[in-house]
C-alpha cells in the first residue's frame, strides 16, 4: 500500500494548504452569504426574504445529494484538475450570481456553485493529506479546518459589511475574484498525479464496521452542534441579554476560540486520533450543558460560547482524519459519504433547533444538543470497545514511517 504522498517539498505543500484553506473559507462564506445580505438582496430582486433564504436551503440540499455521485464520476481525474475546476467553476458561478438580473438565474448560479462545493469537499481532504507525510496529516487537516472556523464569524460578517457599504453584488464579485486567484495557485503548484497514486488515496486501516460507527457519530455530533450554531444569536439575545450590536464581537470571539481549537487538536491528532475526538466531544458536551445552565449570566454565556467554539472546531478535522484512516472503499468515496452526512447533520440540527424554539423556547436548545453529542460519545465508546484499538495501530504506523525516514 502506498502511504507516502507525492514528491512535493514542504514549502510548496504549505502554500497549497494555505490556498485550499482559503478556498474552504470562501466556499463556506458564499454558502451563507444570502443570510447576511438578506435585506439587501430581497428588494433588489423584488422577492420576499423567505425566498432569499431558500438560496441557502437549496445550496445545502445540492451538496447533500450530489457528493457521492460526483465522487464516483471524477474518481480517476487528477486532484489538481478537480480542485482547480471546483475553484474556477465557483468563481464563474459566483460572478454570474453577482451580475444576474433575476432570482431564477441567481438560483441556478447557486446550484452550480453548490455542485462545485460538493466535489471540492470530496477531493480536498485526501488530496491535501497526500501532500504531507503520514505523521503530519492530522495537523494538515486541522490547518485546513481553520477556513471552516473563520468563515461564519469573519467571512459572512465581512461580506455583509461590504454589501451594506456598496451592494450585495460587489460582495459576490469579491468572492469570485479571490476564487480565481486560488484557481491559478492550484493549477500552478498542485502536483498532477492520478488519485490512486496519492499517498492518502487508500486508508491504512480500512474497516466497514469502523466507518459505519464513524458515520453515525458524524450525524449525531453535527446535528447536536448545529442546533446551537443556528440559533446562537437568538440565544445570546433572548437568554443572556445581549443586544444585536453585541453579536458580531461575540461571534468573533467564538471564531477566534475555534481557530485555537483547530491548532491545538492538530498537535495530537496524528498520534491520538481516538483520544482527540473523545476529549473534544467531552469538552463540547460540557460547553453545551454550561450554556444551558448558566445561559442567563452574560459572563457565563460568553465563557461557554468560547468553549463551544474551541471544542466544535476540533470536530471537522477529527472526522476527516478518521475517514483517511478507516474508509473501506478509498478515501475519496469515504469523504463523499462523510460530507453528505455532515450536511444532513447541518440540516437536521437546524430543523431540530427550529422545532425546539417553536415548541419550548430557545433555552432548551443547548441541553438537547448536549444530549445528542453525549449519544455520539457513547457510539464512539462502543466502537472503541468492539474494534481493535485504533490509537495504537495508527501510532505504530506513524512511528514506522518516521523510523524509515530517519534511516533513509
């Protein structure tokens, strides 16, 4: 089995990693931009805000249903061309969205962008991991996830501010320009190798049983977290007593804590893949229970919000890294399934949160979310009990590769 990635020097690999992390930032930003630009887009397009909101809903549904088919269709295409095509198509479609005169064309442009994002998520994790030695891939996944952490709390507010200052169309143009730059970087620097030749194309410890446990865990923990993420603004105002003007700073604090969490988990992920998840999920439960218990205290709510941001930022890199370790049918298809279920968790979390808010109030959301994450923890512990210790085999494999490099 090929475990060593393409011959790319460390500096070049780092530049590519930064570019792809920026691309994840842009994709997550453009997915949610209509939420921040709602009141600007609605009158310009002569549509109610509810229909502008559907631009986000439709986007998520497209990513959910298209990830696996697109992974299958593109399975033999070099990742260099897949990733650059995704960034390029996103740039063109986002520019189209900025220039379109009609809501219908805007919806089509959003669907095209969502298709590019769906394929991007499939390809970016194994392709990026394959640029680094096995002992550094967990750290690379954590760095890649920083873009995800920053997009909701930096990208969307910045895009909203630019839209309010100029026009919502200018914001979309800016995203298109940045995506074009990333396209050029990927074409210029990414190695052109077949997917099967990449060092992370096949999992070193493939297991259908482990992968099944991982997918159940993914749905549960993401559903739990996104119940709070969707309604955190309302919670901070209705329960903690903050005002709308306080929200940007509070979300920035959450995002900053998320960046710290992604950096910290990267230090442990390669040698402690199971422990990193168990600790991160446990801290997430503590943060959610704390948010419910002391939510009426402004100081307590902010402390728990920061802890939540720190803990949840460990989840995407941990899940992506685990796919690289155990996916039974290759990491590209494994990542496609994981991405689909991650988006299912996002939709389920938002829907469950909305149901709770309408039936019992927003105060209950963190407690129910904590219960779901606790259930995900239980599933992970059952997996740990039923399967051979993954921590030890992964650590042994990394130590063997390091020993080989030292002896070479």
